[in-house]
C-alpha cells in the first residue's frame, strides 16, 4: 500500500468515527464533517490507486 492510500484509509476511518460520534450526540455539524472527511479519504485512496497503476502493474514491477 502506498502513502496516498494509507493516508486515505486513515482519513476515511477518522471520518467514520467522527460521523458516528456526531450521530450519537446529535451533533449534525460533527456528523457532516465526518461524512466530508470520509469522502476526502476515498478520493485520496483513489489517487493512490491511480498512482499505482501509472507506476506499474501493482506487483512492484514496472511495465
């Protein structure tokens, strides 16, 4: 897993926790921020996927 995908996964998980916390406390702002953070994490993971595809076949071997 490259750096972008790892950061994206971390952001996604933090967003899920934030969304759940907002839902439990009834704080809609925190819940929305968590959803936004998840979307950003998914985008960052996608960027990592693109970088991986451009750099090789995913097995560590360059094309």
